[in-house]
């Protein structure tokens, strides 16, 4: 089984509130379907979650009661986005249903804990893909906090031990600086913990869940001796398909863990 994260930067326009990139998601769903691979998909919240979360500092947990309706709105928005994603997947012949992270997981001081994995496991056994996503989740210490799609990926890695993990983003791979701002940015083909420590983690779009460096750290934690984690550009047609089929493509591969 292959675990795939469709980044919020690919499935939405992160600079515009609630803008869904339906054509891109449809193409990616078609590439996944044609590959014939067994997959589980997680997606980011993109502009359906990050815009309001950043504006009201939701990532820091509860500060005042004015945040409560905002939290409710973000949760409504992320579920709307996930409904759009699963509608596209079902239309592409991939049986899928949205599963909110808060229905299975809980946060404890920002640490994500599997509270009840049975709903996810039983859906998959039934042949229906459980699609999880970045969201606001209850936290035992801070009342609520953001759980990123990357955090969900790590927990699903623990549950399923996939053969490969793929992060689909809007860039070709990891760069030594922001390629959207600096034409001299150099892409890095293979990343280890030591290499990552050398890289500046600038981002052209504010990201309340940690940015590119945080993503690579998460990816490294998911690597094993036999399991690579790959960052690939979902805006490049057929690249995800070719990667799923085992072909060599432009990407960044994380290896060696965080130890």
C-alpha cells in the first residue's frame, strides 16, 4: 500500500480563501486510478483552513471565546473541502469517504494520539478509502489546536506500514532556498537529517503547520531502511502517475530518519 498526501498548495489556491483546484485534483485522481496501486489519501486544508487559522492564531490553542465561532467555521470549511476531494475521487472510480481526524484522533499538548482507529480500519477493509485531512482537533491541554495532514500521515504510517510515502506539493522538490523568490535556488535530490539542518526554510506562502522544513522533518520520521518518502510536484502532469509506476521522476527523496 502507498500513502499519499495531496498538499493544500496543490488542491487549493492558498492565497485565496476557499478556492478549490478541481481540475488539478481530477487529474491527480485519474493518475492514481490508472496506476492501479492500492493507496490511502490524506489532504491538506489549504486555503480552506490556513487563512482563518492564521488570522485568529488558532494554531496556538484557545486564547479567548472569540475564537470559538472561528474554529467552528474552519471545521466546516475543511469538511467542505474534503467533500469536494472525495466527490472527485468517487467520480474517478476510487470509492472514498471523508473521515474527520477528530473522530479517530485527539491532541494532547499538540501531540497527536490515536484514540480509536477502528472506523478507519473497517472502512479500508470494506474497500472504501478513508480520506483524512488537516483540521482543527480538540486538545486535552489547549482545548483545541491544528492537526496538519503531515501529522495524520505519520499516524497512518504507524497503522499501516506502507511500502512508500508520497507528498504531492506545488514544487519539484526541496530547495536550498525558496524557488518562487530566488531563481538561483537549487533543488536537492536526496535529503538526510544532516542535509536538512543546512537548509534555510523560507516559504512564499505563510503556513501555520510548519512550512517546508517541518514537512521534510515529518517525511524523515516516516522513512525506514526499506521505505522512502518522496516529495513530488503535483502540478506537473503525469509525474505522480510515473512515480507510482516505479519510474524515475524529478523529486526529492527523504532517507535515513531523524536520528
